[in-house]
C-alpha cells in the first residue's frame, strides 16, 4: 500500500491560544482554517517547513479527555497518547519549548531505540509531545 501520514489532529480547549503557541514554538504556518457552523467545530491545519502537519480542533462543550502526566501513564489508556517530532539538536529544542511554556515531562536522555535520544514535554493544555534526536551515540 502506498500511503504516508498526512497530519495529526489534536483536540484543544482554546484554539486561539494553542494556535499561537504551536506557531511560535514550532514555526508552523497556517495552511487553512475552517468552521462547521452546524456543529460549532473550528479547526486550523498547520504545516512545518519540513512538511509535517498538525490539525488543531475545538468544539464548544468539549470536555477534557486523557491528560496523562507522562508517557507511562498515557499507555494505560487505549487510543491517542502523543505525537512525536524529530530534531537534529534535542537539548536546545527541549529548552526552548520549556521556556515558551511547555511542561517538563522527561528531560533529554537515551531512548529505548539504539542511537536515539528523546525527551517529553506537554503543551499548555497538557497534550504529550515526544522529541526525538536520531543518529547520535548514546551512552548505555
């Protein structure tokens, strides 16, 4: 099958605030916005210069769902748990996200995957984001 991931959708409470945060910290640009008047659903599709996309969705009356404090807790619930992005320099990206209001979950360190480092943060509404640095030498 010829297929590739197009985007990840994240349901948010405050679309305006989350839009500003993701644009600022990841350098995402708006591809398009939409409103479905009959449901009140509003959304924005964002794109990173490297081509990955994120869709933020908000609907009046929504209620908080899984807001796991860390990845180990997230996997106790089936369904969406996090999204991940790669970066060539993990430490400064982690520090910049935290400086811009991301919650610290797991500081940069070795991943279970050989030669990979990882870190975890939460966006301002508590959604987990994994940060991955590939191609480094990781000490055991």
